[in-house]
């Protein structure tokens, strides 16, 4: 696994070796960033942005954002082996001043409203077997974490049959290999 573009371009990052963490494939990650950069439906810039990386695993998405000029990334991960890899990756890229790690369950973080800032990009990469996607999106909406022009990116298995709440609008959906990517905004 590597950083694709920006100041850390081609630097390799570690990933957990067990099967409990599913890394974001480089081709999928590159496609997400191409859509963020080129889509006329998305009005969010990566440069100078604030990013919330939920279920962050080894941090591949958030670290790519830092490499491409994001000001700040908050990683949320509670699986200890993944947290250790994430910490190693942050140290290797020497970007600790731009990031923070919250080592708690994502659902609890949102329910307790532990974050009180707005994010331009919220990346959700829950386990493929997670069934509570509507609850997760509802909690995100209630937490008021998404900037007015912000975007939520949800990574799921291409076979997932997720239900979205009426608060959400999927503006782009793409399939890459086993992955399905939803670009979501909240309805007013």
C-alpha cells in the first residue's frame, strides 16, 4: 500500500496483516480522489480541508488527504492492532502535527458528540458486515459535523444493500472490484 499523490507520493505505508482490517485498495483510493477533484457535483477541495476518517484502519485515506494538502485529519479507530499500524504510518510520514487519533468506537464518538468542529470530508469505511449504516448516517447528521459544502464518502462491499435515511442523498455511486463507493450529502 502506498501514498498515491502529493508530498508523500510513492511512500509505502504499512497495513495490518490480520483479516479484521480491510485496506482500501490503491485503485479505489485513486478513483475517489479523481472524483473529488473532477466532479461537477462535489464542491469540496482537499487542499486546506478538515477530514474525519471514521473506521480509519491503517489511515490510508486520511494520510492521502494530508499528502494532498489537507490541514487536519482526525482518525477514529478502536481496533488496537490497526491503531498501532496507524501510529507507525503517521510517524513514518512525520505528520503528527496535522493529525489526531481518537481510539474509541465510532458509534460512541458520534452519540456522545465528542467532536465539535465541522469537516469538509467525512470518510466512512466500516466493516463490510456492518448493518447499521442508516444509524451511522443519522448520528452523523445529528452531530452536525459536516460543513455546508462538505461530502461524505462511504466505502462498502459492492453487494451491500444498505438503507439510507431520507436525510441523505447519494450523488455519485461507483463500483471498483469488490468495493462500492457512495458520495453522500445531507438534505437541508
